[in-house]
């Protein structure tokens, strides 16, 4: 799962958006205990700040919500 997390983050660093199908990985990540990655945690914090600045009528807010979900899942924050 860590290798998949690295690939997801690398894909984003290249400037690509993640497709909605990545949400389907929830089951795999929720069953695997992962230590949180410091770099990914910093990226999540940055996205959370940006997410808060958008109004619900802006489509960017939904893009950020999707990214936050997938990144938190990949960072081991899925099950609390």
C-alpha cells in the first residue's frame, strides 16, 4: 500500500487530477495500517487551507474535497 501511496502522490506532483475511481481504493487502504507520511501530511494541510477559501458554488471546492478524501485515505487517516 505504501508503494501505491507513493504513486498517487507522484501522479499529483506531475499535475494530474485523480479520477473518481480512486475512491474505490478505500476498502484496501482502510484494511491496512499505514504510518502517516510527513510530506503527504503537509500537502494535505495545504489543501485543507485552500479548500476552506472556496465557496460551495465553486467547482474547485469539489475537486479539493475529492483530493482531500483520497490523500487522507492514502495517508492512513481513513479509519478513526
